C-alpha cells in the first residue's frame, strides 16, 4: 500500500540483468567470476536500500569493491601468517646460505 | 425500576427506533432490553449547499433534528462549520444518508456509515461481553447504563456462556454428510440428517430449551445453516436460530477481493440476532486464537462478536479508530479523501522504503542472543506521536503536539499487550491461565501488526501515507541505533530484520550477559526491547536457488531451554504436506536434544536414521493420503489462467465436479503419477492410493531434510548417498563459530578460501611444504 | 532543452498506450526536470524514480538538483485524484499526470460515479492547462471491463487538444518517440521537428 518504487532487490536484479549481454560474451569461467561479484554485492542490499541513492548501481559497485577488499585483507593476513610460519620452520643454520629456489629448476 | 447486572451479548438497531440490547444477567436469565439511541451524521461544504441540504432533509419523512455546528476534522487545522443531522431512529439513518449523499454528492459527509455498536461504544463505553449495570423501567427500556469494566481490563469476570456446537459428520466439500454432531455442556449426540422432520423438531427443541448464546458450527456459513434453513422452509418447521423474535437471519454473499496485494476469498456469511453464530471454518484466524481470541478481539475493538469473527484485523483496527475519534469529538470521514502533500523525487527515494532487511551471515552459530523490539511500529506510533494530524518526533523526546488519534487509539491496546506478555513470562509453563492468555495475546498481536499497514492503506479513513512513511523511517532509525549499541559493546551482528537483532560476543552465553545491551538500546531508541532468548545454536539458511545468496527470513535454532524456533522453512509454510512438515519437525526436535552446539554431531546419525525410517514408511504406502495434501492458493479465477498451475488444474477438477472455486481459495490436492498429475481433495471420488506420486513426495521430503542438514555441513549429495546406503558413521564435524565470531559458511565447504576461520597452525605445518613450493622466499 | 515546453503551449495533451506510456512519461519527466521544475500527479502508482534518475544523468551531472525539481503527489483512489486536482494550484510549471484512469476503472466504483468524478477532474485539468502545459497519460481498460469502461477513455480523449498513441510496448526499439507536431494534432507522432524525447524509455 503506497509503495511506488521497486525494492532494492528488484533494482539489483534489474541491474544484474542489464549486464546480461556483457556476461554472455564472456568466457564461461569469467562468467562465474562475474556471478561471484554480483553475489557479493547482494550481501549488502539492506545498506544499499538505506542509502536511498538515485543511481543504485553505484552502491552495488561499491559493495562489490567492499567484498573484494575484505578478501584482499584476509589474503594479506593469511600470507603474513604463512610467511611467519615458514620462517619458523626454516633450519637454524641459516648462514649456510639461502634456501634453494625451486624455480631455479625451471630457469635456464 | 429494576436493576440488573450482567454481560452484554448483542446490540443492534431496533426498526422501531433506538437499540436492542441482549444482556446475560448474572442470575442466568437472558434479557432483551431497549434503549433510545438517536444517531447523528454531518455534512460540510459551501453554505448555500448546506442550506439546500437542510431544506431537503426537512422535507424527509423521518423525524430529524437539524443544527449548525462546528466540529473538528483531523485533516484540517481548525474546526469546520457543519450541518448536524440527528436521526431519532438509528435503523433509518443509513437509508436517509444514502439518499442525501446521492442528491448532494458534492458535499463532504462525516459519521455517516458508522455501525450502531461502535456509536454506542463511543457514547457509553460498551463492547461485547462488557460487564454492566443497567436500570430498566417496566417497559424494559434502559434508563441508566453503567459499564463496570473496560475493553482494557486485564482479567474481566468471565461470562457463563452457553455454547451449542453443531457440525456435520464429514466435510461437506469432500463428501455427503449423513448426520449432525451436536454438543453442549457435557452432552453429545448425533442427529441423522434424514429424515428431516425429526431433525428439525429436535433442533428446534434444543434451541428453545438450551437457548445458547453461541452457535458454534463447522461449515455453518457455507453449508450447514443454509441446508437447515432450506429444510425448515420445505417442511414448514421454522428454526428459531435468532433469539430476537420477528427478525430473519442476516445473509451476506461470498466474495473475492484484493487486499494488501493478495487475493482474499470470503465465504458466504450467516449471522444471527440476539445470539452469535461462528463458523469455525470461516472465522478469521480461528486456527491462531480460537474462541477466546475472537472474543478478546471483539472486546478490544468494540466490534460485535460475529463481525469480529469474520472480518480481518484491518476492520478491527478501523473500528478502534472510529470509536476513539467519536470519543474525542473528531469527525469520522465517510470516504478517504486525504491526499498526499507533494514531495520531491528525492524525498520519495528516502521515504518509500520498508523496514531494514539484512542478509544474515549464513551458517551455524552458537550462543546467539535474539533481541526484539516489543511491538516496534505501534510503539513508534504511540511514543513518536505519529498520526495523520500530528508532527512526529523522536520517541526519546517530547513532541510539540498533543497526542493524536492514532496514539490515543493504540496506547491502551499496547499497554494491555505488554501487561499480558509480561504476565505470560512470569507464569510457570504448566499454568492453565497460560493458554487463555496466549490466545488473547495473539489477538492483540494481530491487531497491532495490522495497524501500521492500515495507516498507509488507500481506503483507511484515518490513513495518511506520510504517517506510514514516518513509521518505517522511525523503525529504520531505531534498528540502526540498536546495531550501533551492539557494536559499541563489542557484539558481532549476525542478522538484522526490521525489528529484531541476532548478536554474539565471546563469553556472552546467559541472558544476564545481554542485559547491559538491552538497557543501552532502550536508552538510545526510547522504545521497549526484550531478549527473545539465547540460542544454543542457530542456523541461518541460504537461498534454495543459490547458496551464496543469504535469505533474510529462513532459519532454525534451539534456545537454551530446549525449545525450537524456525522460520521460513518447509514445516512453517502453509502449502507443505503434513507428513513432510512432521518429518522436518521431528528431525529438528531430535537435533534439539543436543545440550550444546558441540554435541550436535552426535545426534546426526540418529537424525539420519529417523529420516530413513520415515522415507521407508512413505515407500511402503503407510502414509495416509490426507497427510500428503498440498495446499496451494489460486491466484486468480480458474478461467483466467493461460497455463494452469497445479492448483488451477486441481480447481478445474473441482469445478467439473460441481464445486465452484474462487480466486484466493486454497486448493488441496495430491500429486499423482502420469496424467492427470493432480487429484483435487475435494472431489467426490476418492483417490487411488496406488497412483500417488511417491517418488515426488520422497523428493520433497528429502529437500525438507536437506534444509535441516545443510547448515550442519551435510551437503545434499552426501545426504542422499547416506540415505540410500546404510552407513551410519558421522562423516564430518561441523565447525561452529565460537564466541569469537568466527563462522563457517556453506560457501566455505565449496570455497575454503572464503572462510574467515583462522588456519589451524598444526594443519598448516602439514601443508607448509606445498605452500613453500609456490611462495618465493627471500 | 527548453524548446519543448515553449512549443507545447498551454494545452491539455493526452498520451494513450498500454501501461499508460509509463516509460515515455518517465523519460519526459527526466528531460523536463533536467531543465526546470515539473509537477507530477501520479494516479497509478507509476512514478519509478530510478529510470528518471538514469535518464537525467545521461543529460546532466546535476542529478540531485534535477530530482529536487520534480514535485510529486500520489492518488490511490479516484476520490483522491479528485481531491488532488482540487488542491493543485494553476502554476506556470508543466504538469505530467501518470495513468489518470487507473482508479476510475476500478470495479468497486460504479460507472456513473466514475463518470461523474472524471467530469470534475477534466475541468480541473483544463484549469491547470490554462497556465502551463499538462500532459496526461492513460491506458485503455482491461479486456474484462473494456466494453463498460472505455467510455471514460473516450471522455478523456474528447477533452484533450492533442492526442498521441503509442503502439507496441513489447518492442521498445520500435516505439515512436513522443514528439510534438507543430500544427494540427495527429493520432501518431509523424513530424519530428521538435522532438520532446529522443529515444525511448526502458
């Protein structure tokens, strides 16, 4: 009663649909990545609604970026942990020289 | 002069003028009393037209009193001049008004179509089952009327109602009843429908001697009473269904109409004078709150019991508003005329929204506090003074305007609801009072839930879209402040939904741990808030279609006291067959035995065993067809379907069997193998059980089971394998979020990298050799 | 793009189409709002701000300002339409009326009553049209009530000085743009000398 505007979910689906030609022309593996991006934007629909932005796509893109950056932060933290652990497991006689680089086999 | 004390049973207009009241006197006598009761309606418009109306009315046969007055229209800043038309004979007012309105369709009318019971409620404070004292003269005319309790009285003295229950011995939609089951007090008997003459004689005697206050029937509106009345006519043995002499029963035709975006179907209605007729199958929300709830709804809305039983909560809300308006001297518009004040497109973007609906963190979580605002929207309306004629304000502050119509209407109801809820919280689980309190509370809840929607309803007399929008804006603001309070106190927000939050914090496992948060939220919002409970564990479910997509209102969980709560899953949906709903609930109840989240895995094998045995029952044909009924609504008339849905195909079968269907009706049917693939339950011919599509039911049951097992880490494919094989070993351990807010999501099962879980250092050491080969080190 | 408003002159123009030409009307609202104030009377719950915002953005960066220049009021019953028109003062701001007849087709309102109310609304619209262009959009009644209610559309048609009809809603690329003939009105927009809206809505 009295609701005139489409809901944020409807707006989201309309925007997703508007990229369907772009999606179609992508490689299948890239299509799946694009779907992931849209799925991640979907986690923030409530905030997008509250934003009451006249051009909701801008908010959806920001939401995708938000999730991407979360992932970057998580990976960065993970890498740091891995690095610490690897340093921990290095042999004590480090003065023996640097550890052989496995990639050496592939060079030359 | 005689004085009587008793309960008001019925009130309606007397064709000879005034009103008739039926009183259930304390001594047990049912008294018919009369009372003079003139009613007034008003007209406003240009002076010349009002003069013309005056002349027109003076020339009418009805005795009238005409007067110029000034009255308050809530939608106008100052009182307006009106012509007041007082009609001595309340029964004649509607017709008179229709004529005047047709003749003077340019004028604005008020108080024109108000039912007499509501007018009486506004003047005398009466309502159904009001306990009153009356002074009556020799002619049984009321000289003085004094109510001894109010609509808001928490525990009014119960009236000793006489209830006569009549129901056919089978569902007339599905078969041909041959007898009538009759019950009253401690008696029960069966009367054959044929031969009709003795049936009529017996019923007549019963009605006359037992003299029930309530005739409670099954299918009384649509089948039983029409059939009995036809028989009575045929055999010339009239049934005294009415207590009121000299009047026929009132019959209203069935109809389908559009309400809040959905098609609603209302069956035919037969109502009585001097006593009540309620048809269990045609009573609003009967399944929700039964007779006591219906009587409570009638009480607080002041609507006659038969109307309250059949009309939606919307009409109850409207009735309450009308009574309040009459009491405060505000004019009741005849038609909704108020229009929206212009706003900019930017304003529309901000105001045209509903409540905040978040996507939950999908997965299984432990020790979760579930916090709800108590009646959020009504509270905002009352404490924020949201009404068509007022300026809303923050509930924490004082407003500039005196309380408006809406807060005045809802305030007492909200108080009663809170009082009852609090008492429910204090009563021990075994206390008999709990049941009665619960259903009455349910009636209050429905009315409160509806009044917000009603504020924005296009036909609501006192509706105003700006007010409706102010309420949702207030709701969003309150929820965001609650979120901020939770986050400031170090809680993780798992989910937010309009007026509820689910929060978690390491170390917060008992209700007392959430108390400071509750206090903070109440202080920041100015609204009442409560802890629904602390979940031992709760699972937020993803979408069926794509499990990366969370869904706002699908979850299940177990509270610390062992009770289950579920939303949005199959067992909670109206269209799910009883068997499937039962299986799902049994699975959940089994899992609920786990004393805490860690023990859940131990119960998985037992749940699988349960599922397997239920599926075996299904396969062996041991499940009665009734329990496999699917109940889908018809969204339009059968003919209007281009490609008929399953419900439409079943409805077509019913139509072919001579049973008309209507849009909005729920059609019950069974799935069959081959063609036709549905069998409408209400067909006269029974279904052949060998044709039941057991494979499909098995599939539906498995899907309902998947919903339960998925958050525990059991993927659908694995579940099916386990069911088909006979392995009982628990194949996995669901990793739960501890209080640290770390969670496992279903995505994590597929995309391990997405989980925010800490790497287990030990398992990492195992992988280190793999990692080091791909990470270049300095 | 002030041309369209000036060349329209003060008159009551009517657009007829399935969905009451909602897409074209939204596009028109965007174009007008990009240039100046515009009033919208939404009689069919059609004013979807999002396509308007996108269309405005294609023309100008001042999106908020443009949206702030659109003044909108909604009516949900034919009595509200009447009240809305009565309360709307005649101003030199163009007025767009969306889906005027939506609530007049409602079967719950008897036809003679609908006709009576529409008559009053038409005189209200004519009053507004004396001060600024008024463009009304309407759609034909649904087949179920067509025979009975089409008379309302005909009354509206008779009251308008210019009438356009859009054709097939399912083929948006084939939609003729709303363009303004300089001289006499024609049932289909033929001359494109002063296009009111290039391209089509969504």
